[in-house]
C-alpha cells in the first residue's frame, strides 16, 4: 500500500512537471495570451509628438491613418525610430509592435549577417500582425479605412507573408520575397488587390543562394505592385532619399478618402 502511494505521488508530480513544461514551451512559441505584450509595448509615433509612446498613451484631436511597422530581427533600432519620426511628421500614426516583449531569442546574428537561429520567430511575427491590426481597428485614434503595413528585414519577410486582407497597402524592405528552399517564404501572399511597394538594393549581404531573386519576380498579375531598386549594396533603406520619397508617395497614392 505504501509503495502504491509513492507511485501515485510520483506519477502526479511527473504529470505536473510535464504540464508546466508544456505551458512554458507553448509560451515560447507565442500564444494569444502573450502576443498582447508585443502590442502593449509598441513604440507609437504620433504627429507632432516628437517621441514614441505606448498605445494606451496615444492622444490625438482627430483620427489619423496608421502605419503598422515591423522591426527587423535585431529589434527596435535606429531604422525603426527614423521611420517612426519621418512618417509621423507626414501626419501618420506609426505603430511599431515590439516582438521582443514576448520572446527572448533573436532569429539572427547581425555581425555574421546570418538568420534562421530561431525559426519560431516567423510564426510569432504573423501573430503580431494579426493582433496589431485588430487592436488598431479598435482604437479611437485610428482612421480604420487607412491602415498600412510596413516591414524591414525579418519584419519585411513577415509583411510579405501575411495573408490578411484589409491593408490599404503593404511596404516590404530588406527582403527579396524569395526562398528557393521553402515555398512558405517564396512570394507575396497578401490578397492580389492589395497595393504593394518593395524597396530593395541591387546587392544585399544578407542574401543567400536560396534567397537570390527579387520581389518583383513574384508580382505576377498584381495590378498595384511597384518596386524601387536602389543601386549598390545595402540592407536598411531609410537613409536613401529615394526610399523615403517612394514610401511617402505610395501611402499618399493609396489613401482612401
């Protein structure tokens, strides 16, 4: 009898440890309960503010068009901040979800210019897009008829891969929409009627043999797809005047009255 009790206790303890481990693993994968952190910790740039705030701190006199901006694999950096400052100066609210608010692992080594170190990040970025779009639509400060999606590098990959409808336009930077080894990353997956702008360099040190190509190769019969090809070798695009002008004009051309 005593042996049986010990066995049951051991079994229950083992079951508890298994459940806790499963919960922990699920949290690492990114679940709906924790994806909210990426929104809660977003950097939001409001016209005339001069600094980023969190979504709960946004105050505007009138609802404005929104750009949901997805940072790269290194997280929030100068490229993110520069686009936030610039686009908000044009009258748009820029929401930059913080992917590292709900995960601790990076998917890349920026010094070696190597990605793929945390593949789960790609699925998590898709959850971030969906959650951010839902939250923007519920926000009184957002012009719900004018919501754009923009991404850089890993964020550009996520922008290219979203299948969600409802964006007034999608801007892809730092990604070539190409992966010869994985069809889930090969192409642009938004509805065909969604306007697309891609900004790429002639050469990009992050490019591998599998990702050689161009987003323009994946346009197919999309009626509103445009590419800006920058001369030279690069990855980030903000410091290029032509890139800023192209993004500004793209948003302006696709605003709904």
